[in-house]
């Protein structure tokens, strides 16, 4: 009787081990293959399609408005600094953002006589140093990117590095596990 039980258990253990070792055996879901990069023509076609939607029309109106042109002009003034990841001297003008803002932790700064929103993605350990910023503090900032949104009257600088009085008070910590 024991031999019969062992003979029945052995295939059960082997099959169970294979199933747990390779979980794809039991799954019928098919994985999507990586999509190939879209061509310029495909991207332009998608953009044209989006521009005909209500959100696209609203964006195009904002882009052509004086407020939109001001935002793009301000962003262009510091584009070479963000592209080269150079230091930019800034002065903190406000510690809060305009009402209705949803950018997380950010402050208003002035760089070369233009106002910008300086957005941070701080870790909890970095918040204390960032909260020490005061209005009229002169800081050196570095960033790789600048963006804009119709909701805001100022370009948005995604800050990666801040220095005050030759001391680093913020340095963006790269996210773990990839991009």
C-alpha cells in the first residue's frame, strides 16, 4: 500500500514543482509585444487628431494667447541652461503657489527678471532643508526640464539641484528600479 501511495505522490510532486517553477504554464493571458516606435508621420497624425478635440482646441487658444506666448518666451530664455544642465541664479519670490495649484511641493522663483514655478520631488528626509527657504533667498538651481500647462501663468522648472550659500540643500534622488 505504501508503494502505491508513493508511486501516486511522486508524479503529483513533480507536476506541482513544474507548475510553481514556471507560472506561465497555467496562464492563458497573452503578453503584448513591445510596440514599435511610431514614425514622425504617425505622431503628427495623432497630434492633429488630438488638436481637433475640445482639450486640443482649448490648448491651441491658450498657446496663441498673450499669456501663453509669455510662458513660452520665458521658457525659451532658460532653455539653453536646462539643456546643458548649467547653474542658474534664482531668487525665491514666494513660498506658495497660485490658488488651485496641484504640483506638490513647489515655490515661485525669479530667474533673469522672469518668474517661474520651481517644482520639487523631495524625499521625506529632504523636506526640512527645503522648508528652510525664505522669500528673497538667492539660490543656484539646476534642471534638465522645463514645462508648461495652460492652467499656470508661469513655466514650470522641475528642479534637480538647489544650492544656497554654497551648500547643497536639495539634490534629486533618482527613483530605484529604472527610469
